C-alpha cells in the first residue's frame, strides 16, 4: 500500500511505559524534518474518536525526553473495538486531513491500529509496554526502566529481609506474562520465581525449596510473583500459608505503579528514538500498515496483520537456570 502522506498524527494508548515520551518526541521532530505536518492526539483512541488533536511544532516536545508517563496521556477506549468506534476515528482523520498515524502502545493498541489501517488510514505501530508481551517484538519500550526499578526496590527489600531472617514475597506486574518476574528474579537472585506461564505447585516450588535451601544455610528468602499468578486469596494468603508451613516470618510488597513510571533508562530512550524515526520514515515513503519492532538487537518492520499472528515462547532456559543459580 502506498499513498502520498503529508500530514500525520501520533498517539499513545494502553498502559503507559517509560520511553513513550522519547518516542513521541522522535516522531514529532522526524516528521517536521521530513516536511510533514504533525498532530498529537490526546488520550489514545478516545481522543481520535472525539477529535482531541492539536498541531505540534518542534518545541511541543521539549523537556519530555527524560520524563516517564506520556505527554499525550493514555486511555483504554472500549468503543474503538466496535465498528462505530473505528468509523468515528476515520471521520476525525478526514476532518483534520490526517493521512497516517503512529500508534505507540501494546498488543491491544496494535489491534486498533490494524483495524484503522483496514479502514483506510495507514498506521505504524511502535511497541511500548513494560510487560514485554508483544509477540512480534523481542523488546518493548519501557521494559528496561521497569526492570531496573524492580531491581532497585528488591535490593532494598533484601536488606531488611536479610537483617531479620525473613521471607519477602514481592509482586511485580504482568497480568498475563511472567517476563518481568523472571528477568527481575534472575537479576535479584530470587529463590523462587512464580509466573502465570507455569502452574504453581505450592508445596514443591516454595515450601520444599525453602526447607532445602534453609538446610544448606540460607537464612532469608526472596520470592518474586507475577500479578497474573493464580493463588486463592492472592499473595496475602500465600504469605500466611508460607509462614504456617515453614515458620519463617513472611512479608508482602506489591510494587504496583512504581514500576510503570520514572525517568527512562538510556536503552529505553535510544530504542524509542530509533523506532519513532523509523515509523516516520515509513509513512513519509507512503508505507503504512506496519509495526516497527526489535528482532534481536535490530529494528525491523513487519506487516501489522502478520505481526499480530506471531507467537512468543516463554524463556524456559532462563527459568530452569534460575533454579540452579538462585539457591
Ligand atoms: P495495550 O495496548 O497496552 O495492550 P489494551 O489491551 O488495553 O492495552 O488496548 C488499548 C486500547 O486499544 C483499547 O482500549 C482499545 O481502544 C484498543 N484495542 C484493544 N483491542 C482492540 C481490538 N481488538 N480492536 C480494536 N481496538 C482495540
Ligand atoms: O502495562 C501493562 C500492565 O502493567 C500489566 O502488567 C497490568 O496488568 C496492567 O498494565 C494494569 O494496568 P492498569 O492498572 O492501567 O489497568
């Protein structure tokens, strides 16, 4: 698909992620460098439906590179999953003369971009979510910042856990995906890592492992739990059950939104900038309906429909390795 593109828009959608601002900045400045008009859309697809757009210039994106969150705000917009919602989005594009859109967000946002592309508005998706759960990309903007925040927090929790010979149960984000728990677990030396991809055997995975490691001199225990792990009563109940089964005082910490915000790391700023520029270069050539993603360390682009069919495997090797090393 190729058509002349003169005026584009950029939006952020779904859960915010550190580095989204860096991507917005790159899209805006790269578009202007290419001689395109650029509009910002507030609150993702909601703003597209209601016509909440504004013209950007080079200074519109000053002082945002180092900030978490998104200057364009984000939203979840159920209406965009309907035919009427897409039609309203297309109408807004016609009204503002928008020829193409850069959508920065997760898997759900990519589905919206696919539907908008099918309705005749060329879109380019840029992956941004702390979960790293977009199948077509090895990396999503925000992951490195989130991981480093988790590591920083768990290192602090470890000091207290160690000083009091306690067990610390730390819940990290990941409703459907254990990437953050697994990788943060490796980086913080967690004795156990609980992820939604693996069925939990409480007795084997936690109680027996604690008893075994205690038998070989371990005095305190860090357990990382992805929020998507299904345990009746949640981690509060899990802590009580651990205490009852092992006698070790067990405390819980839910890291929550601490993981989503904050100043992006070098990696997130650089990847976001490269992806933003690549997205604009595609649109400037009249190419739409693509996603700009990471394949290994390389930035590549795929057809959006094909990209949404891809599957990503859980890293079993890393999971197994954690059992050998964090003991
Ligand atoms: P993320 O993009 O982080 O995965 P969501 O899954 O909440 O976050 O999706 C963000 C938004 O993308 C939704 O609120 C909705 O507006 C849009 N969206 C999600 N799924 C679809 C879909 N199947 N079709 C069209 N739009 C969708
Ligand atoms: O950004 C992804 C994510 O953090 C998931 O891990 C989590 O389940 C979800 O967002 C929660 O988002 P919200 O609180 O905005 O619904």
